[in-house]
C-alpha cells in the first residue's frame, strides 16, 4: 500500500510539473507574439509542432480592422516567398519523373533567353546564383504592380537586363529565377502552375484551405492585408497575384502548412534523396557556402541546424522554421507588412527545443570613452558598409540603406542587438578597428574605413521660400509616382505604396534621402517652373513629369 501511494504521488508530481512547464512555454510564446501583434491591430496566427504533437496553436490581433473581426488560427494568409518551397518541390517531382534535370540549361525551355554566352541551369535558378536581374528590384516594378501579366510577359520585363554576375559566382536573392521555374513547370506539365500545385501538392496532402492567390475569388476566412500608415494602418496596396506567380503567390493557413511540413519530413511527396538536395547548403564556384538550398535557407537556432524561409508581400509577412534533428516546426503568418515575425518565430522554436535564448541584458554600463572607441564606418564583404555611432551615451549600428539600431554592451568589446540574435565583437588588428558581425549562422568581418555611406551627404543651406515649387506628383512610370509635399519648410517624398520620407538639399534643385541611397534631381523650364524630376537609385534613373 505504501509503495502504491509513493508511486501515485510521483506520477502526480510529474504530471503537475509537466503542466507548469507547458504553461510556462505557452506564456512565453504568447509574450513573444503579443509584443508586436497587439489588440486592435493587424495580427498573427502561429502554430508550434514537435515530434508528432501540436504544442501551440493561437492567434492574436485582428483579421479585419474595418469589420472588427478578430484573428483566428484558421485564417488564410498570402504566404509570399514561402511559395518558393512549393515551386522547388514541384521541380524535384518533375526530376523524379525523368522530365528534366538540374543541369538543364534554361535555353532548353526558353530558347530566345539572352544568357550572354553563359551557362544558366535549373540549379542556378533554384538557389539564387543565376546572376539574372531580379524583376522586383527594378524601379519599374512598383509601377506595374496592379497589372496582370502572363509568365512570359514577366520574363520579357527582365530578360534583356544586364546580368548582375556570372552564374555561380555570387548569391543574390532573386525572384526572377522562380518566375522562370514556374514557366518551366507549365511547359513540361502542360498545366498552369496553379493547377499543377493543386493536383500534385494541395490535393494529395488535403491542404483544403490553400490556394493560388486571387483578389477576386471569395476565400473563406481570408485575413485582410495591411500596411503601416502615419496614423496607424491602411489597406495594403493592390498587387496582381499574376506577378509574384511561382515566386510568391500562394495562400495558406497554419494548419495546412503543418500538413506541408509533415509531408516534407516524412518524404511522402518527394524522396529522401530529393529532400537532401533541397536541404543541401549549396556552394559558389569558389567553394563558399550560400546558406541556401532549393527553396529553403540554412541557419541555426541555439547552435542546432535549422531549415527556414520567410515571405513578404503587400500586406503580409510570414516565417517558417524546421529543426530536423528535433522535428520541431514553427509557422507564423501575419497580415501586416513592415514588420517580420522572424525573430519571434526563431525564439519560439528555441523554447520548443528547450534551448531558449538568454534574456537580453542591457545593464552593462560603459563610459563614453569606451563606447567611442568603436565609432566609425566598417567595410564588410561585397562592400557592405556599417556605421557605428554614439548619441547621448547610446551606441547605434546602421547598415547603409537600412534603419539605425541600438546595440548594447556585454563587455568593453562585445555588443548585442535588441533582438538578442545578432552581435558585434570589436578589436584592433594591425592598427585598424575591426568589427566581427554575427547574425546567427551568418558571420562577416568589417575593417575600419574612411569611406562614407551614400546617405552621409552634406546637407547644404538653401532658401526654403521656393520649396512650394517642388510640391506635386511626378509619374515615373504608369501607376508609380513620387509625391512631394512641404511641411514647415521640410520637403517630403512619398513613392506609390511606400512611406513618406524627408529629403534634404545637396545642390540647387537636387535632394537626397537619408534612409536610403537615392537622389531626386528636379528640372526647371525657361520660366523657372519645376517640370520634372529624375530618381537616381541603385545605378538606375527614372524620369517623371510633374502632373
């Protein structure tokens, strides 16, 4: 009797401990998501799965602000570039069927595609090493975002652009490659990309709430997409779903994405060998790793290999994490752009693995002299420039063209970002300042330099009484304009579908942005009236007349 009682108490205590542990996990998941997705704002649906069990399935925020509809876990979202996983698997399915090969040149399917005497293969398209110009990086893209196009019409937009590099020489994220892959799937199968995905993936896996995206079709439980606005949020800019195509046009739910994960984990769609290809960290011609396979990225969480991908599209940002050794899968889908759930997703996965990241410590205090020791510009690989600055006792890091972020001291030479996932380690080498930057699996070394960011231009003093001359809308391409406004003698420029940013004078009729490396040059007629503007950015120029 005594032994039985002791056993019962042991079981009860074990069960109680499990309940407390699980509750603590759930509370941590809640806190990570609610930090960004608050009541009354666009929301998030999240699911956490580990070794056959759904640990967590919740939603926060709103699915529709105008109708006051709360978010639910079964809401349907545009998943953006997570679509690339489905495209890559479709290609691998066709390879298993003997209908194409990884080393097939793209001219086999697009004979008139100008490859500039370079060999561009299916492999290069899958892992973003083709060197083809990505059409979404072209300034003209925003101007045609609402225009329906066929796959070949999209290809015609970028095919005559100069290549960014020779195939296999560099890695550069590239939506054009996946447009071509979608076209190849259609050419080989004789079906539309949407029908192929439905017949070979959504149907067999019973992903009944997943679709090729459409703005006109009635989709039950669709979460409306939003973008940040000056006083809260606005409906996301319209995007024809023909444009993201095989690079980003699918829609799904957290439950359907779990079915997708299980199919990949269990090799029920493609073979283990094909999955290994997709999950292989491919290399460049020089042997450097790209940290990308076919439709999936390689990373690490608390020192453990993870397979991931995110998605960003007008009104939606998503992220999915798979940790093969732990069979942990976390998927987060959100209906607001401008903010990524990636950090929260990674931290949730770490908690599910029982290897959580430590709490961020901001208590270490250094003198201004210790902080100032690392102030300056650092040049990293591929000429990436990061600036370390000190303002009111706070150290900041800013990558050229990106926002300024606080960094906090762990010691006199080591610092971390607020997310707790990225760090700096500074030192002096051969008389020069050196910054070792680490963002999870990605590490790079920056050397102190006198080179200044493009945004670090000298603002000149000008007569602001003529600022109203510039006010107006300038159409750079059909559907894409820059609107200039004047508020309290400060000019602002707002591109279609983007935020309103201040611009600053650098010469007569010439202004620059501080948030990105871009320039606006205005032209006047003989009467002195401003008649047009030229946007100079990323080596390209677009000219638009004043309306």
